């Protein structure tokens, strides 16, 4: 048999921020070690990121890289050129390795479905990661690739944080009413989640998960102190271990996602209809979203569009200050679900969100993601190095918290760079970090979880993305509130550029740069809101994956 050839080894990282924050980079990718008899080859690359950690006390967790591979058949005898597809990696840990670890021994944990691997420290420690010649086994035969095909590959890496299995509290022991916060029965005490078993919602009984009798909720749950509902065991409740994206989806991440879709899929996932327009179809970068359509997709001619960052609108793309590392807003529910499906991740639930923020600590009334009731607003001051990977607020990190919120009366007018507040010496409060080290969970952009307050949300079972979208550009995972054709959707304008399809089951939590409300960890004003489905100036995303 002729060997599997590779062409144009394009390597992309899905986060690349400056010296003031963690970063992740992939380089020197190639294919090596083809085994034609068993239809596999090795994808080789180098990977590095800064400020990595692993601890066995306190949060007892680590950071990690979620790595997945896309491939495209370019031609070859008997091989038909096509679009980018998700590579199936071996599910056996021993089939993957790191040749040079530079003193930090790695752990490599693949997923059972072959959609990717997690790379992380195998022992306690902190500092930078620099692993050379990572070798991942790609079972190309499982993807229908012949031995003599010419292929291109792209390697993607996303910074993640491990959230270990364990009990946590939902709600915040608040006697004074917030908005629909969780509670034990109708007692105002926080509810302790101790398993992934089924729960009774509402009804005021012992052991039930209440919601302050839906007080002050804009979109009330379908349960309250008098009416109960059942939350199935399959619904992810936060007890089980997961990996969560350390940062909200960045503009660089979303642009690179667009760049590997087909023309039809691309047009479904943004609003630009004219070349050199921003993806919101504006002529100027709206609310700090600098992703621009450099060349427009043409479906009839199968011409793929090209997307890049141009925050300063000077026609020169991907300059150092073009906003690649700013959190990506204007993402609809359909956009988010498509991104999660494509990357092999999934949506978080609102119970998982509270676990990610609060961890195992006792609940504190009216606390924010960093475990304090104090909050410091940086949205009024000009930025240093605006749009760059080193973007910082004028004011230094505060000892009373850090967040971007209520910027409408300030000078920013949009979200900030992901990881903005973290430094090498910052505390959890100064960095605005969750208990587990997840960043910007209060403010910046809305967190968009699946809620428990209606049938559509409760039908969610936590299935992961399969790496592939429908031909029309939608997620296609069963029981996701966002998958095209899912019964949880009431389709009013499916497939159009404005993302106006209504999705039940999704809401928003934890506030944004544009609001002065709903910032507290336990606030449930909008756990199911139809506004989440349009392309909204305050809306971004953060994917998770159940730990293997």
C-alpha cells in the first residue's frame, strides 16, 4: 500500500494571550509512523502554555489542554477531496505519548468516543508547560480515509480546568430575597447536592430543591413551593467530575471555528452578508467584536469564506491589537451549540455552573464567583494596550474583587480580554477567579447554561458533541436545546443569519459588562429566557465536558 500523505500542515491554537495571562500554543505538527496494516498514523506536534498547576489540597484540581484534530482529504488515488472533518483518536491512553517533557511529566487521558485527549500534569506542581513531540494516534481508517490519501490536518487546543467529583451547595443561605435562588425545600438554606441521582424540584418537601417560590424571576420556573417537578437522574447536576473551559470563547477561537466550516455552515453561523463586514454585518466593530469576513462564502461555487480579527478597522488583519483575545459576544444559542458540537464539548447546566463557581465551600449570601460579597468595577477606566494580548485595566487589581460590569456609563462598551485580571501573584479575589480557577464567571459576558425550570431543559442528558455539524451548520446532538430539528425548539426562522430560532431550556446567569444586576452566583432571574437565542451584545459561551 502507498503511505498516507500529508499536505499543508496547518496548526492552530484556540487561545493565544499575552504575558499577563495563561496562553496555549501548538506548533510543528506533522504526521509520522503510519501503520497501513492497522490504518492508523501518529499526529506529532509541540504544545506549551504558562502558569499551569496541579494541587492535591483545597480545590484538589489541575488545569489541562483539551486537544482535538481536524483533517481534510485533499486528493489521492481513489480519494475524493472534501471539507474538514473531526479525526478519531485512539481511546487507549498508552497509544499516545510525549517524547520530551522538559521536566514536567504529562498525563494523557483520551475520551472513550475518540474525539480528543486531555493533557495535564501527572504530579503536583506549578509553572510553565513545554512538551515537545506529542504523539497522538489517529485511527484514520475509522474515519474512512484510505492509506494513500493526501490529507491536511489542524491541531486545536483549548485551556480547561478540572472540577473534581464531590458535594457542593446550590443557593446561598440568603434570607433576604435574591431572585429565584436555589434552597433546601422552602427553608432559605442552601441545598447540598450529594449525587447525580434524581431530584424533586419544588413542593417544599424535605430533600427537595426549591427556588425561593420563584420570587423576582423574570421567567419563572414551572415549579414552586406548592408545585413539584422531577429532575431526572440523567440531567447533569454538578456532582460528577467535569472539565470546563478556563475562559469564555475568545474571538480568535470563534474565527478559527468559522474558518474550517463549509460555505453553507459559515453563513449559518454569522450575520455578515458583504465582504469586509463584521460578523454582525456592521461596517464598524460593534461592542468590541472585531471578527471580520475577509472573503465572503459562496455556496454555489463552494468557495469558503475567510475570517480574521480587525478590531481597529484598518483593513490589516490579526495585528497584535486586533482583539483576538477579547471574549466573543454576539453569539446566539445556535452559534454556541454549533461550537460545542464541533469541538467535542457540551453545554453546562445551571447546577454545574454553581459548582464551578463556589466549589466545595459553604454558600455565602450574595457572593460572587470569587467567594466574596465585594465587587470592583473596572469598566469606567480606559484600557492599557486595548485590544492586545496584554490588555489591562488602568486601575491595578483590587483587593476587593475584579469584574467588568455596567460599562454603559463607562468607556469600554464591550467585553474585555479573557484572563484579564490574573497575574503570577494575584489571589483568587484579585484575579476574579472561581474556586477552581475558572476565569470571568462573574461579569464580562453571560454564562449560558441549561436550566432546570422547564421540560425542555430537564430533558438534557449531557451528551457530548460529536465533532460534526449538520450540512446546514447546526448542532445535531440528541436532547440539546440548540440542535437543529430538536423537539425542544420552536422553530420560527430556522437557518437564517440572525439566529432568531427560539430555544427552550437555555437561560443566562452571572451578569455581563452591560448590566448592573444578576451578577451574584445564586441569582436566577433568567434561567430560561428566549432572548438567549438571538445574537446578543452581552452573550458569549463556555463549554464543558464530563471527565473521562
